[in-house]
C-alpha cells in the first residue's frame, strides 16, 4: 500500500491535469468530442490504479483532505460571481431550465423504480439508482443510504449509493461532449471571433486574466469567509427544516457578500481574480475526485443495478438532446446547457461546469449557460430533488 500525503496528492492532481491537457492535444477523438481535461487525466490514472490493484496487488491511497475545501472554494466563487442584476435578467431562463431539470428528476426515479420492479429488486433500490445518486451526487446518496438501510432493510445501501454516484460522475463527464457534438451540427456556433477579450467567470479557463497580488488576496479572504460562514450555517441548521448541504450555504454566503458589499458601496468584487481562483479550485477538485475513483467498486455492482444505471445514462443523453436542447431554444446556448445538464444530471455541478468549459473554449462563449447552470445545479436542484424523492417515497408507501 503506497499512501500519498497531502502535498504528494496535490502534486498528483496537478500532474493529472497536465496529462489530461496533453492527451487531448494529441488525441483527435478527445478534442472532437470536447472531453474535459480533468476527466481524461483522472480516468487514465483511475484505470491505471485499477489495473495495478488487479494484476500486481499494488494499491495507492490519496490524502483527500483538500478535496472538500477545493469543492467549497469553487462554490464560493460561483456565489461571488452572481450579480443579482444579471440573475434578474436571466430569471425566465432559470425558471424554464429548473422545470426541465425537475422533469429529469421525475424521469430518473420512474426509470429506476420501474426497472427495479421488473428485475425483481426492491423498488426503493431503483430510487438509489435514480435522482438520489445521479442528480443528487455522493452526499445525497450517503444520506438516503442510511435511511434505506435502517428503514427498508436494503443491504449495503450506503455502499450501493456511493457506487451509483461514482458511476454517474464518470458518465456525466464523458457524455456532455458527445451530446454537444451531435447538437452542434444543427446550429451555428459563435466561433473564435466571438471570444471575449476579457472573459469573466468560468467560460474560458485557458484565457489570460490580468490580476494583482492584492486583488488575489482580497478574493481569497472572501472565499475563506464564505467557507467559514457556510459551514457554520450548515452545522447550525443540520437538524432543522433548513438542513442543506454545506456547499449550498457557501454559495449563498458568496451571493450575499458580493451583492451586499456592492450595495453598501464598501467593496466591489474583482471578477478576474474570482475567475482564476474558481477555475483552479474546480480543476484541482475534479482531478482529485476522478483520480481517486475506486473503480473496483463499480465492477462489483450487481448486474441488475448496472443495467439500471446504463439505461439511466442513455435516458440522460436522450433527454438532453430532445428536451433540454429544444425547450431551451435550439441554439448555441441550448447546446451548452444540454452539455451542462449531462454533467449534473448524472454527476455534479463541477462536472457540469467542466463540460461547458470544454465546449465554450472551442466554439465561443455562452453567458446564459454559465448564468443558469450554476444557480440551478448548485442551489435549486437539491431542493427540487428532495421534494421529488419524498413524493416517490410516499407513492411507494401507498402502493
């Protein structure tokens, strides 16, 4: 067993990103289908570690102490990027996209429960392979896994939830690019000429942004305030009806800080430094998450559960192409939204942003997509998912 410490793990994550960038540059297939750098590099390492464990008995452990802070820092930068005036302008699009997302949540649970019943499994197992883990991610899966194990007698429910969420995370990063590639044939892209010479937020992660050391320190201080206050609020409301994941509170604090300081005239958030720190946090978090995947847990999935997840992946791709793309306008913004929807519909919001970056970095910016997806994928989806899951639980209990 080779155990890497915190510093060695950060070095490994950095190398994963560099390897992903190099592989995309020399592999036309990966570039054509806009697979994100962290996904490429992370999966190569994960499969390499899987082979080393299977054939040589060698295991590598990572110190993932920094993984959660990096994820929270990313969500803090999303909040600090959220100008309320811009959010008001995108209000209708956010509402429409939220309805599209809710439709997917309902469909995922219908597929999960239906297939579980047909395959002779408990219907609640289908919920584990539905929106709980796919749209909800690891945190939601673990929380419901405990409930299913104690109240419904589902053996190893937590382990199944983690495996399902991991499977979704992988496919969420792989499907977005190919789905976008198919849809791009139907529309006209902005092209390189439309690239913003001074891009903000997360649209063009490879772009050069002029910042100063003082601006970077100020932004880092704001991010740390978001993390501290967000985690304190998550702990304070943990046992109440306002119980929400820490990252939602962190994002919420970021929104309040940006807009509150601006209204009071005390400070104006420097978007360029927010963008740089946000992109660094996002890339490092995804690299760590994917390189540390325990792929042997996926290989141990029972065949019926694996069948459900494969159908869910196919359904996600079809939904993004035939519902998300069409409802959101059949244009370039709708293509980027569809790619992002694949990311958090099967995995998580950071995967959605990475999917969209891979598209916009090649074909031009999409301000609407980078306004809508972070807000819906990071905030509204957890609330909507909780309601949909509760509704299905009540329905199953009544049958």
